C-alpha cells in the first residue's frame, strides 16, 4: 500500500512483526539514530478514514503519544516518538522482549506464589507513580503487562491509550477497555479514579493465581452483568493451596464497592509485601526478593526523601548479604571504598578494643570512606553481634547512579554526621 511499506515505517527499519490486534499491528523496529530496537504500534489503514470510530482510535493513540517523556519509571514502558496523521498513525515505544503475562494465565503455566507477588508488587508501585502524576490507566490486563525477559520478574506496564490524565477528568469513553477486567463502576460508565485500576489488577492477580477469570460468560453483555451484580468466588475455592493472605488481597482489591477496596496503591503493595513475609516464602539465608528490598528501604528514615524511582535504583545496584555472628565486616586500619546499612540484626563498632557503638536496622556505617575515594583507612572495626543482613553500596556503583539519587545520599550522610556530632558533644558535656 502506498506510503505504508513493510520494510520501513518513517525513519524506523522494520525487523519483524510482533503481533496484531483488532485495531493495530505491532512491529519490532530499529532506530538508526538512537541505535536501539523499538516497538512500533501502528493503526490499521482502514481505521484511518471512513470509520465512525476513526476519531476514537486517533484519540487513543494521541493519548499514548502524549506520555512521551512524562512517566519515567523503571516499570512503565517508555514512549519515544509518535506520528498521527490522515494516512498513517503509529507510536514508537520501548521494546520489551519478554512477552506479556498472558501465557501465565493458563492453568498449566501458573507462576509460583513468590514470582506472582513480585510482579504484582511492581505493578502497584508503577501504577501509584502514574496516579501521583495524574494518570489512571483504565485498561490493566495481562496483555498490557510486559516481562523484560521471558519468565522473569521485572515488568513494564504498557498501553496507556485509554488513560485518564488528570484527577478531575473522570468521564468515561464508551467501548474502551477489556470487559473481563473492568471494574463495576467502569461497566456502569460511572466516574472513575485510581480504584478502578486497583480492581483490574485484582482481576489480573485472580487469573494468575487460578488460571481462570473471576467471571466467565458467553457474551460481553452477560460478563458486564456479572461484574456489576455478582461477587466472585475466592481464588482458593478454585485452587485450595492458595495462601489465605493472597486470597484476602485479591478479594479486597476486587470488592464491588470502591470504598471497600484498598484506598491507596501503598496499602495494596504493603499487604503484598506483608503476605510474603508472613508466609515465609523466602528460604532462610537466601537473598530477599525485590519487593522486600523496596519495602525495607522505604521504611528507613535515611531514605525518607528518596523517590520510588531512586529506591528501585538502589535495589538494583546494592549488594545484599547475610552475615553470621562474629563476622568482621570492616577492619580498623584497612582501606575501603564502600559503605553499608544494617537491614536486620545488630553490629558493634570497636576502636582499639573499646566498644564505641551498637548499630541496628536502618543505621549506616563506613560512609566516610566514600569521601576519601577509597584511599582512607577504616577508623574502627565493625563486627556482627548476631545473624545480620547488611546492604553494601560500592563507590563506583553510587557514581553511576542518577544525580538525584546521589544528592539524596550525600544529604543523608550530612544528617547522619550532624546527629553523630551532636551525640558526641552531649557525651563530652556530661563527662
């Protein structure tokens, strides 16, 4: 077709076709300018003109295109470029190679509980970030949650075409969304807020746990009636081994009344992390999952001014270790270019054989070596008093972090130093 060659779309080289839906095709492309692979979602040609719904499809694509550069989050697929015209319309986005969550909604391919919790937790944090930037997705479903690697635990939420863009914009657009994942207020075409996404993510979680949708029907009309008037059976009624905590989370997220759901995304993610801890899904001594790392850091005073994005940065570049009682973590007189935080347990600081301090969860130590660029010697030894988990950050990793992340670390160090000086002065005054 004229103007729509298959080997190139605009400036992008086409490598292969990734998929096709009722309204668009998705291609794997290559951007020769940025030297990166991209995904290109292109509207079908017959939807560009002569259709009563052509304006709607253009609106959806423009919606998605308007997000270019606005939602910068590690778990949201980035929009790079868009062309919306009368003869061609496409959006260029980040290529996420792991496929969607759809294959894992089948009974013979269900994810482990811990894998599922990790994925849903990351979805809650990404959608909270979007909500805080005035965006409600409105079309959360397995096909719009992408895996960064096949079978992996890192995700990217995509397809914000149906999104609401301000807290005050609550109007419905008829025909948007996938009926099976719609909230009761969405199928009734009532005003919406972030709780409609909470409901939809609850449906996704239900399906990932059981391999079935909470409501199944032979027609969309019947599906909509069930969503509006019925209560779904607990996931455990279909799969008895589902932990009660996960059962409760799904049922709360999917409550017919928005006021009875999680009031915030933070509540949703907190309950997921708590369920993980309560069930002891983590083997003793193994490294915590990303969700547990995130929650732990978010709870420490040192990180209170860090954004979620910066916390995710730290989760990725920090080293997490479980050390046994008596282990010397740092030795007086030795050089070092790293610093640490106590995650759980207790450590003692000793200088010349004298106890200086005892460190507990949330305390940092060894940060002065950072300012010496690895050339300064440790001024005291640090030893574990009990089984202790520590987080280690090496100077080269911190130097590669974002400027905002570095700024918050240096600000935190100044506060720690100020507190220590104040305590030292108090002790001297009382001598």
